[in-house]
């Protein structure tokens, strides 16, 4: 299977909640990127894969990343999501997080360029 990811994934742990309609699941965040996230599948799982979800990642008391996400895969107890929409404040926080975790400034610029092209 060829690697399709265009964004570096950062292992990061923060209080994270996933919601859909009336359901809110506290979840364990495994990693995230400028374009999505990977979590441990919560139990019980009642999510509807064909409908959008909201992910709320609490970076600090003052900063959080909120994004509308779509489920892309469900396997081996993990759920992978791609970001469909993110507000400017959230993308600024996420950009800073990626910047702090990437040693290569050029790689960050490539990722941001790829994000803009999507």
C-alpha cells in the first residue's frame, strides 16, 4: 500500500472530544497534522461515518483547535479523520504546534503550501 499522506503527523496528547449531533465522546488523541487526526476508538462507538464530526482539542486553557472532520478510516481500534473545515484561530494554534514539533522550517512551509492547495 502506498503512503498517501502529505502532512507530517505529530504524536501529541491533549484533552480531546469528538462530537456528532447529541453524542460527545472524550477520546485519546494519538496524533494530528495540519489536515487531520488519529484517535483511539471510544466505546461504545455510535458515530455515523457518513456524517461530519466536530473535534475539539484543548492545547491549553487559552488555546484550542476546533475542526469539522470526516471519518476516513476505522481499523485496529483507531479512527482516522480528515479536516473538512477549520477556523483561523484554530489553524494558527495548529500551525504553531506543528512549527514547534518540526525541526525543519522548509518542511513547515511545504506543509502549509500543500494545505492551501487542497
